[in-house]
C-alpha cells in the first residue's frame, strides 16, 4: 500500500463515531411516528356557470370579429384588358362584360418517335412474358 492509503486507514481507526442515546431515541421515535400516506385521487374541479358563460362570450366575440374583418377588406381590383376602359358602375345597372384579348395557340400533336415506339413494344412483350410465368406458376401449384 502506498503512503496515502496507510494514512487514511490510520485516520479512520482514530475516528470515534458513536451514536448517543438521545440521538438513537430521536431516530427511533421518528421512524415509529411515520405513517404511510393514503393514496388520494385528485378531485375534478367543478367549473362554475360563470366560466362557461365567459368562454361562450369569448368565442362569439372572436367569431364576430373575424366576420367583420373579412367583410371590411376591399376586394382586389379586376385586371382590365389593354385598350379597354372599365365602365363606371351605376346603381341598378349591370357591369359591362370584361373583354379579354384572344390568344392564338400554335399547337401541334405529339408524334411518337421510333425509340418511344420501341420502348412500348418492349414493355408489352415484358408484360406477356410475366403473364406466362404467372400462369405456369399457378398451374404448377394447383
């Protein structure tokens, strides 16, 4: 053993750790005086009528506020086609129809090229082969 271990052992032997009779009596009294706590289930708090009333009013106020805010927003202006002027709206009249410029669509139908046609043929032949293999497996199993 090294010096530190020897010194600690010698110091520990010199310690007199006795329990006085008074301390022993107090420990015994505290151990005997302790009773296990009974398990208490938390009781549900009953909410009063005023809580229900306040929450209902809050919900109604929030809904009314949302409706008011949604109705107060100004609608976005409708874009007018170039070269036309919007007709002023007069009470009791219907607005003029909006005229949009026509767009010339230059379209051509897609033509399948030979690589795509070859790919379709390959896929169809693969499906036929797979169908034959499945039929053979079913015949073999049953």
